[in-house]
C-alpha cells in the first residue's frame, strides 16, 4: 500500500506512513525525512500530482500494480497471464535483466484484463543466451475494488494527461469534482430531508455554483468558499473556478485549447478541495502492489 508524496523544498519522495495520515486528519504539518522542512501534507501530495515521473504518475492513474519476471526466448512471443485479475491494464513497463553486453528490444502488448504478451528480438548478431529474464511492472485497476465514481474519473483524467490530451483531461476532471460534490452533499443532507425532497433539491439547484453555495450552506452551515478560507486555503475556490470550471466550459463550448501547466494547476486544486472536505478520501488514493507474481514463469 503506498501513497507517495514529495517534499516541496528538496523534492525527496517517500510514502505516507500511518502516523503521517493521522497528522493529516488533524491538519498538522509533517517533517521531511531528508531536509527537515515542515510542510502541509496537502502540499506534499500536490507535488506528486504534478510529477512527470511515470512511476509516480501511474500510482495516481491506477489503484494496483503487479511486479514479476518472465523467462523469454528472444524472437518468440511470450504470453503472460496475471494471477491477480485486473479490470483494465493501463501500462506495462519491461526491463530485461542482465542481458549485458547484448542489447535487446522488447515491447509489451496489452491483451486487456489480466493478460499481456512480450515481443522481443536481438539487436545485434552476437551469441545471445537461449533464454533471458524480463522484469515487468503492470499498472491497472483491480477487479472487485469498491472505487467511488469520482475516483475512477480522476484516474481517467490522469490517463488523458499522461497521453497529452488535456482537453479530455479537463472535462473528466471537472466531472470528477462535480460528482464528488454531489456525493459529499448527499451525505450531509440525507438526515435532514427525505429522499424525495433531496432529489428535488438537486433537480432545482443544478448548477455546480449553486451546489457550492446554497446546498453547502444547507448541509454544513457554510459555503465551500468559507470552508476553504477557514482551512487557510482561501485561493483554492477561485483556482478551481479559473483553472477547471471555466476552462472546461470554454473547451466544451468553444473548443479552447488547454496547456499542460494549466491542467496540472487544476488537478492540484481539485485534489486539495476533495482532501480538505473529506480527509478519508485519502484512502481511495492509495495504490496497492502485489509482490511478486511468479505465475508466468
Ligand atoms: Zn525536504
């Protein structure tokens, strides 16, 4: 189980411990293991969100990874069946183990679900060994995990970002945010109103801005803007508005382009708002790793 985060000052990365999470729920700062810098966990997670390191990116994209090794014969297709069942595979990283000094070409073919194949060949006319070992890491979403819809959409947004499709990424990001907000409000309002009245309220206040003001006041006594101000994050509301909501509207209605930097700013803001409103949402951001998978040998 891991949730990486990065010190905003020295950029050292490590996984949040149980103790860090308790501190997070109490809104206490954590100390960097490397430089001693004290900082808000939210800012540490924000650093992770904007990381370009593919392994860190995929721990946010996917909720599960599997490590393993397979023996292959160069030039032959090797099929690999995973023991753990995944709903979808997002990415497969391959690393040939100790083939030096013989360079090897290898590529993974995603078969979907819980299978992939390794395509390989020799790159030089040298006396290669008959068989070589390939190490691999498969990132994906695990079957049977109870993942809220907002988390799935956030993961999709990350996937679009990795592929450089920032327009789709911003659409998915704003949808994730709006669905999270409705779920959050539902929890706060369900003891106050009967299900019929509740549905009527959501029908009537359709605009997300109305939900964040009127419905928030009914549910919590405060608007979202006030809650964020009290949490010492007064700019988060306008950041969401500018970088996500308005950008989404303009890209949907006018086809406006989105820059990578803008998307990352937006992703960060949405993440922070979700975690400030519901620290338990942290549990859905965790990444699980199965170690190691020898079934394919
Ligand atoms: Zn540091």
